[in-house]
């Protein structure tokens, strides 16, 4: 799966789960500050990403996820 495909899928999941426009879900958008996610949203998103990409995201990794780009990079490391 290419980086662009991962980004597109992440954007779709985030937009749907957080109820924001797809246009707002850009790589440098901060999940909490820009997209309005709270800690429960983050856990929900992680479960969605794990299912969509068949990966496991550890709790320690979650602490380092701040932006859409962080998510994409983390998933790319796990699937490549």
C-alpha cells in the first residue's frame, strides 16, 4: 500500500469518526487542536486504524501521535 493510499484511508476514517470535512483532514492538522478530538476519540480512531490496516498500535505510540501525518508515518512503518 502506498503512502498516498494510507493517507487517503486515514483521512476518510478521521473525517467520518470526528464528523469533520475531509478538506480539514490535512497532514499537518493536529487531531486535538485542529480537529477537536478528545482522548476517547483518539482511542476510537486507533481501533479503527488497527482494523483498517491490520496493525497493532501500542499505548506508548499513541502518546506521540499528534497530527494526521504522525498517523500515516506510524502506519507506514508497520506495513512496510
